[in-house]
C-alpha cells in the first residue's frame, strides 16, 4: 500500500513538484516517528512504510537506531514472547534502506553478517525477509565494486569477520556447527538448508543460492562455489539459466577432486533428500552419492548414519500416502 501511494506521489510530480516534495517529507517524518516511538501495535507498519519511502541517502544514526530496535525486538519479542512480526518488519525496513546507505558507511559492508546471524538463529518466520536482505547485500556489494578477481566474494566477506563480528560470529558457528573459516560456501549452504526443505521458502532460497554461486564463480576459484553447487544440485532441473546449470552440475566433479569437502557434500545431499519431490530426483541424488562413496570408501559409515533417518522418513511418508 505504501509503495502504491508513493508511486501516485511520483506521478504527481509533473503537476506540482514542490507540493509533492513537501508531502513526501511530511510522510517520511510521520512514518519515522511512528516506527521509533509510536504505539507498539503500530510500530511494525511504521517501519515497513519508513523503509519503503526512504529514497534519499540514509544518515548513519537512522541505521544505528534501526539495528538497535531490531536487537531489542529479538530479545523482547522473539526470545521472550515468540512473536516475530516486529523483527520481520525491521529486517524488511533495513533491506529497503540498504541501497540508500552511502558507499563509505561501515554498515554497507557489515549488514551481510547481520543477515547471516539472523539466519543462524533458526527463526523460520524471519527466513523470507532475511533472504531478501542477504540477496540485496550480495547484489549491492557486487555493484559497488567490493568484489574482484584479486579479492573474491569469500575473501572480502571473511575479511569483515574481525573483532566483534568474529567473536559473536564464532559463537553462532559453534552453536550451528557450521564454521565459516573452515568452509565458507558450505557454511552458507548449511544455514540455508532449512529454506530448501521448507516448500514456502524453497524458491526464494534457490534464487539466493544461484546469486551466491554466480557471484562467487565470477570472481573466485572453483573450490569457492562447491557449497552452493552442492545445495543446488538436486534442483538444477528448476534452473532456467543453462550456463548456471552446467556450472552447478560440474560442482559434483570438483567435489570428487576435493577430499576435505566430500563429507560436507554427502551431508548436504542426505539432508536434501527429503526436500526433492520426485523419485527421479532422488534416484539422481543416490547416483551422485554412490559416485562419491566409490571415490572415498571411508565415507560409507558416516553416510549410512546420515541416510538411515532420512530413508525412514521417506518410507514412512510413502506409506502414509498409500493408506
């Protein structure tokens, strides 16, 4: 609704630009007041509207206040009451503000890790808005020239995990058992697996993984795309871009040349077996797993341990359908 009204105001610029500018500034101030100091039941709407109509460079104090509000919402609303609507509105607000952050602001580069931290909390209700934030972050950082052949996406983002970010990020890595310093792409893919196994967020998660894969492939080494390729492999039939499809499929071959990542690949495929919809897709995945196990026989025992509960789930689900 806010976006539609903003479009109407933009259309009226040709009629009376000065008055429209006055209306926009007044609307902006009212939305900001409602977001930061309005009635609790209306603040979420205020933040969403505030983000949508912010079209000028955003002052850093606004970003600080918004992040502080998100911190408070996570503690008081999500953790204590199990309510996510305010936190979700704040994430969407930050995503809308993101393109208007000045290039030399430290928040422009660090919001990626804010999004990843939110993803690691495991709040499924926040998943769609956090996915949008991460996609916006990767796109904007790429457009602004932070990634290059000298400094790949992985190298640049990991260089930001210093001091406070590294301390708190390391704690989240320990909790999720997915360590970015050991394997950046597999850590991201592992945190996105919940989005793939949940039908409501699967398409959006696939789109983010494709963006991560393509951006990493453009600047990095082949080994830096393995985690994204592993997560996307079961869904390549849903990918329209033939170039991306061929590149993703080749990820399996690179796994077979990369022993340290082979177990991570097996775990990813075993987890995603429940997410695919057809027997043909599962058959393809089992063939891929067979190829990896033949290359690395020592992976058979842990693979069997991972697959046993997955196979039980598949068989039980199939039996329920037959009843």
